[in-house]
C-alpha cells in the first residue's frame, strides 16, 4: 500500500484507477479557490486564489490555501488552469509558483493580468503561461481539458470541461448568464448543452448567489444608470469600482464619450488594468478620451469624469484618500457627483460607510449601491444556477465557491432540477471525492486550510501569534523587568514595569506602585519556597500580577516578566 501524503490522513488506497476531486480552498468560504484533480500519476489544479483576512486575523495581509497536498504530489502536477483573473482565483498563484514550477493555462486577458502580477513578484521569466480559447483542447496525462465561455464581472471568464477515464467533469468557474453582454460575447450555451448531451459525471458549480431568487440583472442596466448620471451631472463625476471589472470600465468610457467628458484614471491597479485590457483589445477607448490627472484643472467641471479605485473603502486607496482630503492630486468639491459602483465585500461595510459619510460632508452628491442601480452582481442567481444544472445534467453535483449556507441552498436547487439527492456532496476544503466505476464516495481528508501572509512572511503567522495579537489589542501589555542576584536570589534592581495599551501610566501611579510591591513580595515568597527555576519564577510573577490587575481593573493585559541574573 502506498502512503500518498504525509501531512494529512492517508487515503485508504492510492490514486490508481480512480479519479479524486479535492477542493483545497473556496468551500465553506468566499475566497482562495483551488481544486485538485488526481488520476493515477497525474494531477491538475483549477485556480489558485487568495482571500482577504477576516477581522480577527489582526495584521494579516492576505490568506492563501495550504498547498501541502500539491507539494507532496508535485511529481504528478501537470498543469494549473485558471477560470478568470479575479483575486480569489489567481491571487495565490505567485506563492504557488514560488514553490512549484508548473505550466499555467488561461485565456488571454486572464494571462495578461497574471503576467503583471508575476512580474511584480519577479517570477514571470521562470513561468510558462499558455493561452487557451474555447477551441483549445489540452491533453495532460489522463486528463483532457477544454473550456467554455461564461459571463462574469471580468471578461474572458471560462468554465472547464475535464475529460477523465472515469467520465466528464465540469467546473463552471464564477458565472452568470447575461443575455445582453457589454462586449457582445455570449456564454457558450451550445457547448454547455453539448456537454450535457455527452453525459457528465460531475458538476462543480458557483454557489455565491444561491440564496438569491430570480435572475441577476444584465451589466447593461448599470450602463444605462451611468449614462444618465453622466448626462445630467452639472459638475464632475467620480466613479469608483473594481479595477478588474473591465465591462463596467468600458461602460464608463462610453458614457463619458457620449456626454463629451474626458476621463482621468486614478489608482495604480486601475491604471494598470486599463492599459492591459486596452493592449489586448478588451477595452475600446477613443484616442482623446483619457487625460492625465494633472490636466483635470484645464477642463470645466462638467467636461471631466474620474475613474478611481477605492470602492471597498480600502484605507490607502484613491477614493478613500480623496474623501479624507489627503490625495496628492485630486480634491473633491461640493457639487461633484461620486458613484460607488460596487457592492461591499463582507467585512468592508464599515469603511465604505465612513467614506460615503466623508464625501457627503464635503458636499458631494453620492450615489451608492443601496440607493440606486449602479451595480449588479457577477454571479448567477437561482434561476441561472438551475439553468446551468439543466444544461449540464450531471450525475453527481458538488456546490462550490460559497459559504456553507450557500452550498446548501445550491444543493436544494440541484435536487429541484432532478439530481438524485444521494448524488449531491456538500464538501469541505480537504475532503476527497473519489470516483471509481462511475460511482462516487467521500474518501479520506488531506491537509488543507489557510496560510496567512503578513508582509514578507508566508505562513509564519499562526494561531498562537494571532492569539497574542488579539490579547494585545484587547487589554494591552505589561512588561516586568527585574534583576536577581545569582548567588542569593535577592532583587538587585527593579522591578520596573512598562505598560503599553493597558493604563495611562501618569494617572495610574498607585496601581503600578502596588503592582511593583506585588512582584517584589512574590519573588521573595518564591525564594523562601526554594523556587528558583526560570519557569517557576515567571509563572509565579505572572499569576500574582494578573490576579491583582484583574481585581483592580477587570482587565487582562498580557503580562511579560523578564527576569535577569547578575
Ligand atoms: Zn470572479
Ligand atoms: Zn470567485
């Protein structure tokens, strides 16, 4: 029997003669999507995303999937396929590619945006990027992969049809069905129904909007709203949205051109994405439309529109700085119209509200999502999810890309369209779904989870560091420094108490004096009890001091005794 991986619980069998589908991220959560497919000596992976940290992950910049399983099976790793260029699908890619060299497949725009990211990380040269279209067929070992176009809030999004010896598996990627797409490129409906006709073993489908009834509105409805605002606004119009939503940027450009406004682009990611999308032909802009931010003042207010990042209220982003009157180049004036054309990513609500408040205070007219139709989702609602299920008609169904309740609602939809209830698997990251002889069952678990990235550190921040950061952020820290005599154990100097984030020292002299006395008497008592090992001394001081401080203040600061010998 072959032990396939050391980190997780080993599977009962090896991978010979069976297909294993292993989600390594994106299940029970929104973000860090990654799915491994293994058959025999071959493994392919779909997507390598990141996730933005949750509130309790203090100081963490981003979160990526644990790729231990990929590392342990690197000799099988044939290729990495990308559905589209959103961060929750490509954001983890640089970290994967720094550990594992593997060819990356994606559509032109996806690879264009990936290229910029890999260049930033200094690993573009060493990476093989292979462009695909809906005509491509990639054969890698036991797998044959082709893709079909879907609609989404970034162009060039695809789903994958993966031929395996066990049968055909379809992974949708993020999708909606837009009947009037901005770029005129429809989803590959015929291809999807043809896959259904051929017979599909399993479907993995986007669950993001499984709770929303009906259909998601067309991106074009946003265009109509933007057009109207651009036409009627007397002053400047400042529009903020996701830098990757090229369709929306296109509609802003069209609206500006129709209302004879020049467009200044502010924010690094917005500038970069517009350049890439234009280069690759995904964005149509008249030669005279764009102007430099420095030239804004040369035009009348009603001849100008600004396109900017910061729709999530990110503290360092352009719009947030403008709202705080802290942007180097752009000020917001009373009479400006600001459109925030995005919906908050959960967790960002507060910072967005703060930005909106600040904009209103300046005297701007602010249009944001909860008030009017300046945003539509990029993910299909219930009727579109059912449509996908009816196109593909899978034997087995796995709701992916969503939190647990979304996966469950999606499972309900699948049952409603006729998928056998026992053939629906609501999986978790690290679960393995095994197919043998056309029958699926859950196998063992592999190592999966979150790797936190803080600054340059990848994975060095774990639960213990986070617990400390949490304690520090709640009640602060108290450092006790004391020097003991090596011979006698008596106090030579100190105790000195330094506090940060606990109490204001100048107003707490009594409390800290008493804390000093308690440390001294505790050390004396420990000495008479013949306790003189470091741990014993430190624990004694920490316990006595913590008890006293809690009694006096009902706070539990972190107490850090530093005991030196001289
Ligand atoms: Zn997406
Ligand atoms: Zn996504």
